[in-house]
């Protein structure tokens, strides 16, 4: 359960996603992205994790605005 909430929080799971992006290739790509994201976070110091989370939050907000505008 925790990983699903984490994935939602980080924007890796978007419930309102267009079903056209749910192809096998897109799901595979999202899996790779999620795995690399987790591996990257594991290698960070606490300060780097905080900075990365702030960056990720800003990026998620940016992509939400882009999605709304299109």
C-alpha cells in the first residue's frame, strides 16, 4: 500500500491518465522509470533526498499545468 501512495504522490501513477498511454510499451517505460527513480533515491544523502523531492514536486506541478493547458 505504501508504495502505491508513494507512486501517486510522485506522479508516477496518474488515475486520470488517457487510456491511450496505457500501452504495453508505456507501462514498461513507467516501470523502468520507477525502478531507476528508487535506485537513485537510495544513493542520496538525506540533504540530497530533500532537494530531489523538492525538484520532483516542482516538476510534477509543472507537468500538471501543462496537462491542464492541453
